[in-house]
C-alpha cells in the first residue's frame, strides 16, 4: 500500500516501531490493535483482554510539538502516515484521539513514576499527552522470518515440545550456560530470545548485539546438541521493561509457538506477594495464556563444592559462593580485564574483548611471541588467539 504525501504525518521512534511490528505479526496477542479510551480504561481495571492477561493498555502517544499539533487537528476517519527514522513506516486510519497522563502511563508499565527509575525517565521523554487509536497497516509488512526460523527448526528434528528463554547475554556467563543446559534436558527444542535494546542510553551500557549473538552462537554451535537451539533476536523495547515483564515474555513465547518459558529465580520481575496467606508471584496473576512457566534456581560457583551449583542444593554459606552478576562481569570487560574462566568461558571472553578493543595492541605479533609458548612456526595471530593463550597462562598453577 503506497502512502500519500498529502497525509498528515506523525513521527514515531524505534520503540514504537518495534511494538507496532510485534503487534502486526500477532506476537502480542491478545492485544491486536491500538486501544481507544474505553479499552484503555478496561485493561487498567482488569488487566485482561478477552479474558486473557495483558498487563497494560497498548497505545500510541508520540511526543514532540509537531506531533502534538497533528494530534490536536486530526479527525476520526482521517488517514495519517507514521514516519520513523527510516522513512514511511505505516498508515493509520484514525478512530479516536484522547488525552493521557504520562505519569500514570509509566506507573502502569513500571509500577512507579519515580524519575530515579531509568525506565521511567526514558519513557517519559518519548510520551506525549494525546493518544491515537485506529487500524494501522505497515507499508513494508514482510513475513516474520523469526516465526519461520522456529517452524523450520521444529520440522528439522520433529520437535513436539518447545521451551523458551529470554536472555540479554550481556555478557554470556557460566550461569547462563547452565540455565540453557538445564532447560534443554527436558525439551525437544529451545528458543533463546536474545534481547536487543533500542534506547540509546541502554545501548551505551551493553556489549553490542552482534558480539552478544556471536558469543551465544559460538556456545550453541560448539557445546550443545546440534539443531536443538534456535536464536531469535527480539527488540527489548520499553514494554518489556516493567514489573510485568514476565507476563509479556509469556505472551511472546506462546505466540511464537513455545510450550514452556523458563526464568531464573533471581529474575527482577519475579515479584512476590501474599494472597490468602499464600506466598505467590506475578506468575499466579497470568490468566488465559496457555504456557507452562518454570522457575529455575539461581546458580553460583561454590569454592567448597568446586563447581557450579544450584543455591537450592549447595549446603555451604554465601561466603563460599560466587554469584554471577552480569553488570560486574561487564565492568571487567569494559575495563579490558579478562574475567576468570569460572565466570566466563575463555572462548567467549576472547570474542568479547577482541570486539570491544579492536587493534588494541601496538605490536600483537611481538607480544604474542614474547610471552606465550609457540611451536616455532611463524604464523599470523588474531587478538582472539592472544586472549585464549593468555587465559591458559592465567590457569597455570604449577608455581603456586
């Protein structure tokens, strides 16, 4: 469908593009359209759409003076064009416009409007005060290749049961590896949704997506059964950032054809509460989403057990346990420090450091031959090779 330049236009950011694309491909079902005021009020009151859980209203309220002017003047039945940074994205037939309160909107998503919350601050910047509802159509609505990837993977091994994990892998550490392995033990196929941040500030805090995908792909291809894992990129937009994240994860996994969602016991969104004197979590609030949710124990390295263990099965205290805090491991990488192999597999560390610090060494070949054992044959070596050999030296203990 070709859009008309005569249409009024609204500029939307990548967060909105991601969310609208997911909905267009039925990945957010039971949400199927931009909501009008009556639907918004109903979802806020019940947390349901057609008796199925959906944690907050799905709306479009773009910020900016120009958008505000357009939203104040468009009429019901009018066609508008949605523009993104990549050009014309969609057309929308206006059904209704109505005012929203941005602070209430972020409360619906994050459970708070405290500006110290990083999600609240970034979301308020992109929210206007007028929402628009109506049917929209993507101008380049190609087939969802991610759905096809999962279908093809399922056919390859005749998979009957499909499990899922949502993973940032920022960075991929030993705890992630154990979680993946444990999930694989009781399923035919595992779908790993690898999260891609859209927010600029968040991008600056992360290892870039290509590097994280490369690291995960290396682990899957070299240390897991062939054809049992499929990696799916998923834009980690603001809708997944709140305390209802697990509900959204379950909805996305179900709509991609998964039977089970595995989450770590230390997941930030696994909030606990008491109801009728019973200890419950947000999982108990999920209604009508036909997917099993498995809570997996937190893994730690115990220096008494001398291996990676579940906190539920290790008899030793926390003073013997090393936890896998991704932000601290990431800090080591950002400082250019090679993490111990007990935290991150040495091959993964080599991939990450070589990508974060390209061309780091003034004379890599000299450094390589000066401090590392070689076979006497002159060969070209990459920075990845150097980190791998350096890790071997770190693991040498004959002099201690």
